[in-house]
């Protein structure tokens, strides 16, 4: 029961951590603006970049990546090697990592401090994978970077980067006997990222998606 209570506490703490809107706070500190009222209205790195600038955007990315990594670290340190069985399902540190990762991502996307609005979860997902297995996060980051440099579409780079991470997870799961709980996490996280980019996907299909380098307007899209 003690392990179950720790598990619940980890999930709650990860959600609250994810809910901290670093992008919005950085926008107010460095630009004196509420980025939720500009551009896409999201609190992520791309909207900070378009609204406030490159330096604040880097800070926002670092903090959001840090949220994902910290949630995984807290889950690992708290559960350690203890386990508990709930309705025949065994909760161990790997399950705790995945639960914390999903919770911090949910908090970032649907923040309890912003009336359940937020970002798209890309940086947080990359941060959690950086803590779980760094090479997989680097695969996704490399894909994102290449796509953005070639197309200047951050949305497309984010989606393909997330898909790249999930593909890498699938490969190591099949060929290196990696825990399948991470495969499930990658699938859910990738779906959430695609869902959060559904408006971008529509604009990409219509040829109206904004490229990196264009500043945000004042009407959220």
C-alpha cells in the first residue's frame, strides 16, 4: 500500500509540475506579454519564439524539457526497486516512469493554472525520453532539427520527431527486449502530440501554415 500511495503521489506531483506554464511566465518576464493571447495561444516554445524572441524561446524549451526529465527522475527515485500488485497489475519503477511522463505531459497540455489550456507537449515528451533513454530522445531531436531546417515548419518537425522516437522505441523493444511499457507510452504520447497539432495539420494541408521566422499576430489561431 505504501508503494501505491507513492505512485499516486508521483502522478499528482508530475501533473502539477507539468501545469507550471513556464512559457507564459517567460513571455511576461522577458516580453511583458501574455503569450496565451498571441499567435497560437499555446504556451510552448514555438509561440514564445514568435511572440518574444529566440532567447526566451530557448529558456522555455529548456524549462519544458526539464519538466519532463524531472518527472521521470522523481518517479525513479521514489519507487526504486519496490513493487506492488494492483488488481493483478504490477506497478514498478518503469510503470511509474511512464505514468509520471504522461501526467507531466497532461499537465503541460491542460494546465490546472490556465483553465486547462497549455502547450502541445513536444518539449516535455522529449525531456521525459531524455531521462528514460537519451539516445532515443536524440533521434527525435535530430529528425525535428532536420525537418525544421529544410522546411521551416516547426509543427511538421515536432510531429515527425515524435513519430521518430516512437519508431526507435519499437525497434529497441523488438530487437533488444526493451520493456513494452515504453512502447505504450510512446504511442500515447505521439498520438497526443498529433492531436494537439491538429490545427497545424489542417493548415499544412491547406498550405497556410506559418513557417519559423514569422512573428505572431495578436489573434490566437
